[in-house]
């Protein structure tokens, strides 16, 4: 069967899609794009904001309109719909379809056996199958996302992800290591660890720093990267591990606001002073490290004075990148009923103000990076000219590089000097 995969939202969804893809190709099925007329479509949705829910619903309808034999829906939006948030029925989903479609919704409790559910559904079709399937090559990119943890025990007042993902639970260390080595054996060059609360990974006696050491000691990984990690999980025993050059010097540490009063209303656990101390210590300990974050604009009760504290925080923190969001209330969260909502035009103006400052800081930091020698993992040709192609790749600290080569470079790692053209491609 030809199977296409699509996701919306976080790297955790991408990791889940990749895990399913590995299982499907190992059983003789083919990974294809949405343009290739897939027999099966797997859509992993997002429900982190109201806009993400809307996009997830629209994408589900678009995928159904492609009329695959099986449409698999999973992810946070699907779980939130199942709990009553603006559900999408099969009739509404397939109302414009001319062919019968089997819709499978994989909810939170069955995510671990998603590939088995899909394989069973494929086996039930009246389709020709081989008794001895030959695995097809698995290659999404040269970077694999590995889910090591799921769920969240925190009570951030704005967040619906914990409602969709459930309570914290960790994957088994031996299974994580085996999955990573499987990806490396397939030719992947970089591994990214993902989780809802990545830093909360633990077993009976060990925590995330121990797991990282086990991965470094027991796999052939060349580059190991963390996705997003909360500030309260960032401790010295973690960043000290970055003395090993296989660990990529890039941290995404969500802060959400630069004002302690707003953080208290958000129920976030790390005050601004503690956050700034941590990123200063990381920068002092790890050469060429890059740090990014998330910020929410216009949280209920955010006054102009509070907002200016966030602007001052942005100036002090000097982030390499910021994912900036306007607050949108989520059903069944505390923040949805908080008083003093910020008017939409004020949120828009604050977002624009922050975006301008963030891009100015980012551009200046990139200019100061000119001359840096990075080890670039080449992934994708983005344009061609005759026999040459312009390849896109990322250095260990997640700087984007563009270079022309007259030969295929996928999966190759070369040392390159960051220059003016790279500054432009990163802004």
C-alpha cells in the first residue's frame, strides 16, 4: 500500500509519524507524498490553540477529499474533539467524497499501538498483499525524531495539551536506545529527542541526563539534539553533558512571558530572574550555543506595564529565535475564564512590537556569527541550475546554511563558514 504522512504542530507529532512510517515500510508498504495518490493517509493533528484546531479540522476534510481507502486521524485535536470540543463526524468529514473511506481515529490510550491498528486495517482490505514483504527504504530526512516521553502533570492555566495527552509517562530506556540504533542503521545522521515534557523523562532511579549518557555510550549516534525542554528541567547536571561534541549546542527553552506577574497567572514555575541565570550559565559553559524560546502575547490581565517588562526581558535575553504567539483561550482551561482579556487590536500591536524587536536582535546576533565554522548536515536540494543544486542544511547549533554543489549531498556533513548569504537565509 502507498501511505502518506502529514502532521500539524509539534515535533512530537512528527516523531509519532516517523515511528509509524518505520513500522509500515518494515512490513513492505511504501512511503509516498500526498501528491502520489496514497491508499492510506495518516494525519497527526494539533490542538494547542484554537487556530490549530481549525487548521486540523480543515486538513482532515482535505485529506478525506483525496479519497484514500483509509484515513487515519490522531493527535491532540482528535483527542480534544473526542472529549467534546467541536467534534468532526464521519458524515461531515466525508460529505464531498465519491468513494467510501474508512476513517480510523487513534486516541491517546492507543497511540503506542498506532502502527498495529493501521496494519490490521490494511490487512482487512480486499487488496493484494505479499506473503514475504520486502521493506522499502525509509528516508524522511537525515534527522529522526524519537519520542521518549508523553503527557504532562503541570497545570499551566492556558494549556489544553495536558487534556489531550494525559499524565506524564516515559518510554523504556532500552526501547529508546534500540529505536535510535534502528534509525542510525537506516542511515539517519542526527537524532532529536522529543516529548511533551522532555525533561520529565525518568525510570525508577534515573532521569534525563542519565538517559542521554546511555544513548551516547550505547549507540553510534553522531549528533544528538534535544527538542523543547522546560526551564525547570534545565539544570547544571544536564548542560554539563554538552562537553561531549556529539550533543548539539542548541536549546529551545519556553518561557511564555517576560513578566513575573503574568507567569504567576500562567502557573509557570520558573521566575524571570532564574530563567535569565540559567541561559547565562549555558552560554558561559557551551561555545557557540544558540537558545530559542516561546512567548505568548496578550495573556488575560496583561497591562501595558507588564508588557513593557516582557519587552525589556527580550532585550536582556538576546534570544537567537523566538516563536511568538497571540493568546487564544482554550476550552476547559483556567485562562479561558480569566478576567480582563486583552483586546485583539492591542494583542496585534504588541505582537508587532515584539516581532520587530526580536528580528532586530536575531539579525544582529547572526551578523556577529559571520566567520563561525559549522559542521553542516546537508538534507534537501531547494533549487537547481544545470547539473548543480543549491542544498539546504543545518549546523550542530541549528544555523541554516545554503551551498551549491555539483553532486548529491544528502546525508553528507561538511565544515562550512557562516557568511552574509547565510545571515539572509536565517532571517
